[in-house]
């Protein structure tokens, strides 16, 4: 098995784990387990397809196809709008690539700039680096996605910009990997830059989510304020009416004090006034 074929299988595992971090709280479709297993098998089958050669262009196309299938798989597994699934998918791909670049950067430092390539995946440092990145990303970003969280970002242009940033970051990384691998300093700088870009992309994506949530809370507070204002106006009107009725009752009481009899209509009016007061209280 060649290195690129082996890495494609590993890439699928890394991507699926990242997707689970972001999507496990989403609403699941019926037969979730069967859908998940079926989607995973399809991804492994696609990863096993041999390409004519391992040039840069075919490599990018291959990984892009895997990403598209993983996106459709999430939509197949979870009963969520496509835009919400796309949000999780972009975050997952960014997380996987961030962990990959951070791991390469770590090995470049440990091995004094020598790219780890296949050897890095047989080392415990690989697992440690991925665990650290995935754990930090979960605590910082993925944990914000709770049950019922609406991931539909209204700014489609911003989401498209984030997607373009992910794509460009990965393409540039592939170019340097294929054509500038012998330049150890250039590779180390590339790994550090792509790590930073991954962090910024995730921060930008979830900042949109935080902004949307803040706006939603502001709308709720505004509605509550309008309701309180309306209730205050109703209370004020009732108080004015009560004042009028109390003024009338004083005259009725004075009539009683003077020994005069009240008509049934006047007695009924007094009872209604008292009823209005009770209702307001």
C-alpha cells in the first residue's frame, strides 16, 4: 500500500472523528447507526479508489471528492437543513487540517525541519498532537453547538468566504508539500501559517454563530420590553378608570349617608366598579 493510499484511509478516520465532535448533538434521522455505518463504508471505498498518478492535481481532486461525499453523508445521517450540515462539515474539515498542520509543525521542530511523512503516523506524537487539537477545538468551538442550536448562518457570503478560505489553505499546503518539501525552513513556516489560518477560520465561523445568537437574544428582550410596555399602558388605563369609578362611588356613598335609597341600577354600577378594581389587582 502506497503512502497516499494509506493516508487517504487515515484522512477519512480523522475527518469522521472531527465531524462527530460537531454533529453528535444534531437531530438524527431514523436508523442512524445503519446510515452512519453505510456512509463510513462508502467513504472507505472512495478512499481505496486508485488514481492514475499521484500528482498534485489528482491528489487535490481526490481529497475534495472525499470531502463532498462526507458532506452528503452528514446530510444523509442527520435530519437538519443542508446549510447546518455544511456549517459542521466546513468546521470538521478545518479542524482535521488544523490538526494535520500542527502535527507536521511539531515533527518539523522535533526532527529539525525534516518532514515526517509516513513515519509520523507510526509515532505516539501523532496521536498526542491530534488529541490536543481536537480537545481544544471541542472545548473552544464544538461545545457551543447544543441540542436545538440553529446553525443556519444568515450571511451566506461569509460562509462562502470561510469555505473559500478552507479550500485555499488546503491547496496552498498541498502545493508546498509537493513542490517545496525539500525546503525545511519553508515547510516549517508553511505548517505554522496554516495552523494559524485554521484557527482564524474556525474563530470566524463560530463568531458568526455567536453574533446570530446574540441578535436572537436581543430580539427576545425587545419583544419582552414591548409586552411590558403594552401591559403598563393597559394598567394605566385601568387605573384611570378606577379613579373615575371611585369618584362616582364617593357620591353614591354620600347619598347613602344622607339616608337616600339607591336604585338597583346604581347598586349594580357600584358592584361593577369593585369588580374592575379586583381584576386590575
